[in-house]
């Protein structure tokens, strides 16, 4: 890729859509908007608009990568379903390519975040890495032997639905399961548990906030924990222990060299990560435990945008064809980023 080429990464989430132009190893300024829920057509228009808005700063556009929070078939560029977006069974990559006049690559947000995490601030890409994103839901991505693991059609590696407790609470969205990672460790699960606690104990700190505000948010729980509320801390500690159960399974299944924890909830990791590490360590063989690094994701909130932009660049290079329907190769020819500190 010559230095002048520009790919735009777009992250389409349930509440916000964000994009940035990537060129010569640098991700530029991020453009943000509230995601439209009006119609599929309106959402397409919004993606086209935010792509042009990002590319206009550099006056050039060569390819686009789009990250969507939902079930996405990377290979044929189709959004199968997305519970928080007005889009399903849509050949999004093809439709966007027709409007934008450049190649478009598509993947889910967990895979994009994993791709960014595997490339960011490293002399060479991580080859065996598991990414877990804790947000409203739980997403994730798996890089195995230098490739993104996507399953047969591309909707595999859904780490959020790894079952931790067969008789556990019902999962969210379209998942018919119980006791999934998402049902126990997502922001939504935290809110469910906090509301139950507040209802049962109206004089507790969370109970008082619940009575005043009508409902609790994940932020309420985190700020109560920061203020020293033992019950809020216990909720996050308990979330951490379930996360530790999941980490143990991820270590056993994938034998990664790294597991990165990202997503909005990861900013509150001081209240759950120690419990997660303790739980995982107690369940994992000593040799395996020593061989894996577990920590908070380095890519931060721009991970999905950066990963999408890298996918766009792969599409531009024509390097995405691969055997077994498994994946696009990682972007091993792209130096990421040539100057440190260009992406945070
Ligand atoms: Zn589930």
C-alpha cells in the first residue's frame, strides 16, 4: 500500500456510529454520530455520509471497512441480523460498494476489535490472541495461527454465548440459551443484578438510587463501587468470578498467548479483573497459566474502527481470498502503526 492510499474504518454500533480515515499507518480524527434507527436505507445513507466525512479530510478514498455489532458473514459481506440495528439479511458490503465506488469489507465488531488488538503497538502481529469485549452485550474474536477464526459462514467465535452455567439466568436478545458469558458478565447482566438487589433492599445504596431514578445503569453500579459501596463491589466481584470461569475455558480451547479484555465495561476492570484472574488461575494448569498474558485491551474505544480500516486495506490489496472459508489473513504487510501513539 502506497502512503497516499486511504481506507476508512466505520464502526456501526447500536447507539453510535463512528469512523476514521486510516492512511500511512495512522488513524485520523474520529467522526461520531448517533446511529439512526429509522430504516435500513437511512442507516446506509448514514454510513455513506460518515465515510465521506472522514475521507474528506484527506481528500481521497480507496477502500472501506465496516464493523457491525451483529451476526455478519464476512466472506460475502452480508449482515445476517443485528438486534440493536434496523438491518437484517442485507448484502451491506455490496450495496455500500455500489454507492461509494470502492471495495468494502465487512465484519462483526468483535473480530474487528481482535484484528486491531493483534496489530496495535507491536513490532509484529500477535498470532494467537483471544479478545473479549464486555459492553451492553459480550462480543469477541479469536486470532488463531495468525488468522481470524470465523467458522463455516463467518458467524462463529461468538464468545458471548460460551455457556458457563447450564442452569443460569436466561440470555439476552435472540439467544435462547441460559448462563452464557453474556448472561452473566455483560453490562446488561450487571444492570439486571443491580436492579434485583435494589428492589430487594430498598435501603441499600443501590436501592436508594433505584427508588429515586426508577432504574439503575452499569455506570451507577461502577460509581457506587468507587464510592465504597460493598454491595456494588460484590456485584462486580461476582461478575469477575464468572469471567474467570470463561477465561479458563478460553485458555483450554484456544491456548492463546494473550487474552485481551475490552469493551466499555473494561474501564471498570479494577473492580472485577482481580477476581477474574484469581478464579481463572485456580482452574488452570500451572504451565498453561504461566504461558498466557491476560489484560485490558490496548486498542481502547477505537479498536473496532481501526480493525475495520485494516480489513478495508486487506480488501484493497486483494488478499482476502483464503481456503476453508475461514478468514481474511491478518494484515501482515501493513506496519501498524509506524509511529507509536498514533491510535489510542
Ligand atoms: Zn447466549
